[in-house]
């Protein structure tokens, strides 16, 4: 569920035409300056810590985020299925 | 007076566009055959207006404001902004029917519904994948109705049934002679961005198909509300099918085809409803 506004806003904005270059490793820190996320979320974004981000993120935006991070469907399924979470608690 | 002449529903998986040239031959064949058949039936009805219900996939709305129902009242609507749609979708924009759309909004408000409306919407893959695959020429005017089916809470199945019945009344109360077709898009089961991503819940899909065939509105709403809690998040898009079901009078349907399609990440269904008098 989208419980953190700015985290989800970042992912939403990355859908734009410049999204891929804005999230290229060399541009991430600069891109993040416009989004007042907590230090923990910021670090998880920089570390590709999807498990930390997952409970706060809308699933459709998470799917898009994995794509923009370079993961195809097969790899995205692998990443997501490895996340240890109570799905009912997270997504209702 | 306007007349409802058809009601259809179909899946709208983005991979249909994204992987069109590289998907398995069997998948492309199935999609071609069944969407062509839906297109053939729809074209035979010679519609003036196509009212499409689908979810918005984070294109028009964000957490600042997410309407449960939003009716597009613009003279025209933007085409899909997703990069994977650009190579396949032939239109930069699609004509609307602002007069009918405004009539629907006003009729809905007078019937105790509270839709939002917008003069400026982009139609994402949710509406444009089925339209593309049906190859509608000429393209009828489109009245888009976005439903929130991506971020909970969602409108209930019961409310979507009521919306569909209200929409039928609204269409039939429109004074000009128009031939109107309703199309609901999305579903059937799928799981997107969840730990179960890739799961196609075939038992859920088959149970939904049985409900569409013969269930009363009350049973339909009760059963589906429970079933949706136990399947992947994409199952929420069945609500667009519910509108197509209710607008037709909840009198059963003709399943044009269904198949689990793991490479598209969905249980893919295509259907036409019988229009009750």
C-alpha cells in the first residue's frame, strides 16, 4: 500500500520520459534531493533494498520501479517472491 | 433517444503491446483470434460512442487526489503516454463525446452518485490495448470512465453494479439518437508488483465466469467481494467487467474466450453480454 507519499511520488515521477536517466546510478542522489523521504527510505533507494521499500509502495509503482531499475518480468518475479512479508497486512 | 447496443469486456495487459513481436506464437494467435472476434462483433453494431471503463495506471491521478469514478468530458483525450504503446498505437489523441459525457455526470449526480469529471485525460494502455487490437475503423467517439482499481480502498462490487445500472438509465435518457457500446477492460486474475507477481488464479477466473453467466446481483456482489480478497491485486479490475455486466442488465453473457496466459501475466478473458430489454 502506498503509505509514504514522497517515496511513491518519486516512483510516479520516474514514469516520465526522463525517468530512466534520472534514476541512472550517477544521478540518483541528485534526483532524490527533490523528495523529502526519510533517511532510511533514501538509503534503501540507493541500496536497491526492495524488501524495505515494499510495504510502503503501491504494487503497480513497485512493478514499474523494478523495470526502470533494469529488471525484466522474470527477474522482478524473482525479487518480489523472495520478499518475506505478511501480504495481507501490507496490501490488505 | 440513445440506445445501448452492445457491452463487452476484455483484458488489457501491457505485455500485449510490450511483447507483441516477441511473444510465443500461440499467445499471439490466441490474442489475435479473440480480439479480432470481439472487434468484428463490435464493428457490426456500428457504434457512435464507446464508453470505456478501466483503471487509471498512475497516469492521470496520484495520491493528491484519486477519484473512485472519473468521467472524461473532453472534446478529445490524449493517447497512451507509455513508451511501449508508442510503436503500436496509431493515434496521438482520440475524439470524445463531451455532450454525452456531461449528461452522464449530471445524470449520475442526480441519481446520488458522486463521480468526478475531467476535460483533460490521457488514455493509457488499460483503454488503448483492447482498442488497438480490435482495429476499430472508423474510431467511434470515446467517453472514458476511469475507476480507481490500483490503490485501496476501491469502490465495492455492489457499487459497481449500481453504477452499471445507473449508466444504462443515463444512456437511455440521452435525447439524441446515438448507438452506444460499453467496454470494460482489465482482469481477469493477475498479480502485479506483489510477492505473488506472475500468479494467474485460474480457479478464481473460472468462478467469476460462472457468476457472470447466471448469478443474481446480490449473489454476484457477495461472492465476488469475498473472492477478490483472496486473489492477486489485478483481480480488482473485474470491477470494470461488473459495469459491463450491469449496464447490459445482468442477464448472462457470451464468453468469447478465456485462457490463462502467464507470459502476459494475466488470465485473459474476452466477453460480450446479452443486452436485456
